[in-house]
C-alpha cells in the first residue's frame, strides 16, 4: 500500500474540485437557488468532511437517506408505481372482463378508487399486480412499463421527472464520501429497476416495501416466487426507522423527505446525532410543478418547531426537472 | 474530475501490489496452503478484476457473501451467540429461581437442552434473551458478554477464534473491489457488534436473522423496542437467498459456507452467473480445531456432484486461528 498517502491526497483533491468548488470549478449544486437552504447544505457537508472540524464525521458514518416519490421524483397526479398498478389492472380487466365485478377492479374502473389512503384497497391492488409470478417476470413487466409509460400531463417518461436539484445533491453527497440510500414507501423491486440508472444508487442501497418471496426450485433452477404476503413493517411512517435499522444498522446523519410518512425518519435522524441535516421538500410551486399540502401537515408543523429544515420548491429550486435528453 | 485517469491508474496499481502480489509483495493469502483451492481463488479474482479477461466483472457486481458461524468463526462446541444465550438464561435463573420450572430454562439447567435442532426450544430461548428490551440495552449486554466470555476449551475470547485464512480472503476480496457481505443464520444485531472490528465488515453489510422491532417514543426520544416476533424468513437454508435478494438486490458471484444451511445460498449463486466461485468449508481437522460432518451431509453430497468447491481445513488452511494479540 505504498501509494496510499499519494492516493489519499489525490482523492482529497478530487473531492475538493468536484465536490466543494474550492478551486472555482463548476457549482455542483447549480440547480439550487442561493440562499439559506443551499448554504446550510454546503456548510453541513463541508464540516462533516473536514478532519479539522469539530463536526467531522468519519466516512463510514456519512450515511444519507432519501425518500423517493415526491422527494426525488414527481408523484402527482399519481406516483409512478401507482400508475403502473392502475395500468396493469386495466390490462387484466381487458383480458378477463369478469374481473370488473370484483374489487379492487370495480372501483378502479368506476373511477372511485382514487386515493391511496384507502390502505386496504391499495394493498389489494398491489398484491394483484405484484405477486403470483416469478421475480424475473415482475422485473421484465416493470421495466417494460417504465420504458413506455408517459406522465399524463407532462408527457415524459416518469423516470425523467426527477428533480435536478436532488440529483445534484445525491451526487454531491456521494462525491463527499457519503453512502446515499433510498428509503421509499414504494416497492423495492420497482424502484430498483431504475435507481441505478436514474439516481446512481445501486440496488443494495434501496430500502422499500416488499412482498415476501419464496426461493423454490422450478425446472431445476432456484427461482424467487412472489407471495401474497407483506414483509413487515411496510416502509412508511415508523416503519422507515425500523427498516433503516434492519438494513443499515446505524443511524444516518442526513435525511430528506416530503410527507408525513417521512416524519418519523426525519425525527429519528435528528435525535440520534449531535449534528444532523433533516430536510423536508415542500411542493409549493403550482406553476412549475404541483402545489399541495395534503399529507405533509404533521411534518410541516414539526418543521416549524424543530430541527427539520423546509425546502421550498418555489424559493430553493432554480430548476425543477432536468431538460429532456 | 481531471485527476480521474491518474487516480484509476494508481488504484489499479495499488490493487496489484496489495491484492495480487504481481510485484512480489507479501502473499495476501499466506495462511492458505498452496494447492488447488488457493489457486482457484486467486485465478477467479484475477480474472474477475482484469478488464482484458472474458471473465471480467464490473466492480459493482463483485459481491461476495460469507456465512458466519463455522465459516468465519469457530462454532464448536457451541457457537458464540448460543453460548451467550445460555449464559444469559443462567443469569435469569440465578435472579429468579422459579424460572427453573419453566421451559426453556428447565431443560437448559438439566443439561437436556443440548441441541439447536430443537428449533422451537431454540427460538423460545432466543426470544427470552433477545427481546423485551430496547435495542441499545441489548447491544450493551451483548458487547459486555463478548468482551468477557471465553471459549470453554480454547480459553480465548470468541471473537479471536476467527479463521486467519478467511480474514485474509475477506481483505483480499475487498482490496479487489468486492463488496463483502455476511449472511448469517445468527442474529444480525449480535454479529454487528463485532463484524466491523473483527472482519472489517460494516453493519450495513451484515444480513442475519432478527426479531421485529417497533419504533416508539419513550421519554421524548424515538427508541427501537425489541418485539417477541420473528422477521420472516429466518436467515437459514432457502431464507438466505431470499434475504440476499431483499438486502442486496443482485446475485453475488462468490459465496462461502460450511453447512447444509448454506446450501441454497451456494446453489443460488452457482446457478445465476456464468462464472462463480462457491466454497464449502469442511471441518476435518480434529487436531487443530474440531472435526465434524454433522449438518453438512447434504452440502458435501452436492459439492461432489457440482460446482461447489470443498475447502479442507486440514489440507487448505496453513494456519487456523490468528495468534493471540
């Protein structure tokens, strides 16, 4: 390891140029408007990576968790996995019209399904569209859908409707030696289909909700069979800290969310270390995206009281989406 | 990123010196006896890391999984977590002698408990000793025990009784850009207590069995409460591929085990890629360690037929344990 000191010097120098712009390179957070939120982020990261700082954090403890739908990627009018489920369910009905008489298909086709707040109907729909097949079959179907589906208003593939500032933040943190994880209420296999290509986050760093699987020999080969049974807990609300503990085994120092379902994750991170950064994205830009407070009320109140910093999309996002490729 | 090409060259050069001994450095696998197993390992890793080789594997897919008890660390006469449970149960009985009348305590104190094959009694013992407390309390108790307990025959701390060749193999793979994971039937929180210090494997790379936890506010702080309910599946047998899929989301190219409980993991890895390395450690050295075929019969038969390579401790381990520090 005789090259190690030189290597470390080069790595540090690389991090400075690409990550922190000390030498006047491009701003790695160019899509963020200058202001308090942006400077809070850059100060936090500078201090966490500066061995001379009292707030220095060893690389192995630099862990960041991001919610997915609404935090990294557009979730209105319907988040991509729900749109996938609805499209799949319609295909099933087209193949077998008798399904129309059964839930969750009947209320879906009547247009009365609507809200994901009816958790039982939602789980029923998820089970119908995500189980009873092999893992590889599901992945092929999901990848096919992701490649062809278009957002109803914006007419772009869902996976292009990711927030440019968030993509920059993920890369900025990774350049600063952070392990960046996704912690999504959505299905882990669905998000893993695009997380590496779209966010640069590998499947091993995606925590999500999931159904149980069985590993069974089928035609002489071990296969994962997707079962009609949930892995407990669902990765939402207090389930997020539980699954972070299960998958990561240490408490992140940085968390980003956008809804009440992220509140326990944000509070968990804020409480556990002396210095943390917890961010709540507020969708308040009806002109450039969608404005909504529904499902973020508790989290906004908590942010008013405490350590959670609100990102205002209107004020803090210079750009919303990446330009089309 | 203008230093990147130089950096990559230096990294490659580091990997060659420390990992592959091309320049005559120290043998990174010095505790392995020269022979077929050792050369199979070094060829596999050389080819996987050589961009010119047809068997080259991109760094992100270089994933290795190791069983823990009996593979990385001595498991006889009793693996460390079982010894921990027995010691804890004896303490409970000393505090409350009426427990002596109840299972699993009565058969434990009678000496009739014995085998971990009585899975119900075993789970009962695990629940008694691992749940009904906060996560932080459990970790403190487990760390205290690990620091003070001694192996009954060898009179050394359990965490010193790790196999020197396996420690070298873990480091050798990490130097070659592999993500090295533990996939243990044991309890994930127990193994995480020492995995980083002893193996250099962080908690986020430890997959194991676990009880459910609830995240609850207690005295104004979010705490993990350890519940009397298992996370499904237990991480043994076909549960290992299921949990590898859940945690990693891609199939490893290398797996190491030592028992029938590892067979599905080994077969899963062997089947899924064109070129894999699957190793089964056979404890056949009664002089230097413990010789036993109990619980490895199916796996040995499978190794005879197929792609699984048997490591004979007698033949392939030049050294068994690290010297005492």
